C-alpha cells in the first residue's frame, strides 16, 4: 500500500469560555512532507457526496448513510492519492479537522497492529462530517468506523459544535480515546500523542469499549497510579524533544507566559488555561510562529536556530481556523477562516460556511503556477519573504493588520444585514466574494511592494553614480 502522510501539522483547540467572543475554535496547520501541494476550498453538496466510498490509499470500501449534509471542505487540487478534505463545517454548524499525525509506541502496536486495509487521513472528513449533528456524534461515528475498519496510521482529530470541543486520538489499529476539552481551556497539539490523564468514568471522555481492559490485560501502563494515555500509548523519543515538544512549549508560553517550562520537556500538559481570552488573531499568530523572541528562531543568528522544528514552516499547505459562534443566528454561526501556503506571509479570511459555492480564486487551484490563484500567490509571497525576513517583516505586519481589519469590517456589515435577506446563502456567497476579492488584491499588493523594495537590494548590481 502506497501511503501519503501529512505528518507535520500543529493543532490548537479553544473552548467557548476561553475564547474572546464565546465561540468554539478548532484549528490546524495542514502541513506535509513536501513544500508545495496545491489546495482548494470547496462546498460539497449532498448530491455530490458518494453513497459508496472507496479509499485510494487502502482500497477499503464503505457504504455511507442516506441524507448527507452539505459541508465546506479543503481537498487537494491533485487527487492522485485521494481527496484529503482536511477540514470543514457542515450545515448543522459542526466542525471537523482531520488529521494531526501523531506518534505511537511498539507496545500497543504489538497488541493491536495497524490495519493496512483500514481508513486514514485521506478518508475521515468524507466519512464523518456530512452525517453528524454534534461534536460528540462525530467522535462516536469516527470511533465506530475505527473499530469496524481499523486504521493504518495514528492520528488526532478535532470536532466542535456551538457548545463543545472534542479531541480524538487513534490508538493502534482499532482503538481510540477522546476527551471533551473544558470550556475554559485550550490545547496546543503537535505530532505526538497528546492526551495525558484519562478518566474512564467521566462523562467528558469516550473510548473504544475494551480500552481499559486492553491496558490491564497486556501490562501497558508504566505508571503506578492512574491512566496517562501519553505514557501508555505514546512515544517519548529524542525526536519528540526537538520536533514536537518545543511547538507545544512555544504555544503554551504565548497563551500562559507565567508558567515556566522547558521546550524539550516530555511532560508538557495537554489541557491548559490561558491568562486572557483567546482571539482568532492569537490562534493565527501561534500557528504562524517560528520561536520569535527566542534563540530558536530560524531567522536568528545563533546555533540554536536549527535545534527545533517551528510551527510556521515552508511545508504549511493551509491553515484553517474553524469558528462556531454563539452570539449570532445559526445561519451565520459557522466561519471557516482560511489561508494558504507558509503562514509567515499570509492572512486568514473569515469565509461564511453556510454557502453553496466558494470564490474561484480560493477554489480553482491546479498544479500549474498561477498568481491569480490564492494558493500560488500566497506561496510566492512566502518564498520572497523568506529571502530576507527581517527586511520584509514590517511590510508583512502592516499587511496582516490592515487585511484582517478589512475582513472584519465586511463580516460585521454582513452580520448586521443578514436578517433582512430572503436568500441567506446567496447573500453570504456575495460576502465571501467580497472577502476573496479583498484578500487577493491585498496579497497581490504585498507581493508587488516586496518586489519593488527588494529590487534595490539585489546582489547583482554595481554602483557608479549612473
């Protein structure tokens, strides 16, 4: 079986009482092993949802329920290895992000090996999101699929509705565990198993039926007391200390700076509380971050700049921040914030999810380079910015501040006017077009400004008063 793994993502989850406006937020950098992988933003209508699904990678065939809902989706532009929908929000304002590739250890794989003919990241959004009316239902449906069909890899998956945020991690080939994130908490999750202390008797946890017995019967628990799933099933490797743990450390340092921790620590907590309410801008900053104001910044000068893997990286394919709002009508509650490419020089755009179609410049990416498409435009801006980050960063900061402020003005106007509309979806599609046009124009101007300013600094020059 030929696998194609997006093994480099970072996830941030925010409960409704931890966010600045009472929204639930699930978000993720959708990263890969390759620098470029064109992405699209689409709406899958019920009639386009397959009745019988077959995975490209594993070949597993699964009959799907009747009456799917429409949902936003972020498939690959090149479908050689399947759809890979990444994330979306359905018509019931349930959001899903899949997946965060995570680690596992040999002890559990010796008990429950991977299922080569099972499901994986390629499949999960398509199999689950169109059929669920709550975040908990999402956990239960995906858990049942994992138990029945198995999986060939380890993943973390996020779900949210207006009230709850849930995080599910696969365990071995056929097991899983999930935790409801407390309403006043946040999570920063890199590519490792993240769930730590787990209460099998809590109403805020779910898992495969025999998980506790599996642990006991196979002597999998290294601790004297309690069930720390990261200790039981996860890794604690040298790679974790440089590739995974520092990302959690930096995110937690940003949200909770008064808690002093070490970047390589294997015991960084799963559930955290911030020292303030968290905004979309906060989430985007962390998902774009590269250890700013530390010795570990890749744009720094010291030897430490190469020690740790940053969150923002050239292999960011998209960043999505899925927000379900509680202070607006249901028709406009779901907001699919989106940006493409390496996060250092892009801005997230708040697209309304309750639509039938998406703007062409975010939808029509192909494998052909095209600066009128947001994926390729964003990648180009990031590439140029990387050549002299310190020189271009102020341009980036001004661009992002002005761009997101402009998007919020459009969103505020749309929110106010929606009650007077007879065709809400058509009205929201027009708003999304305004947002996309504004984003394309501003990103194009940023690139132009960078080219003009940077041309004066080219090494291929000779000064002789001419």
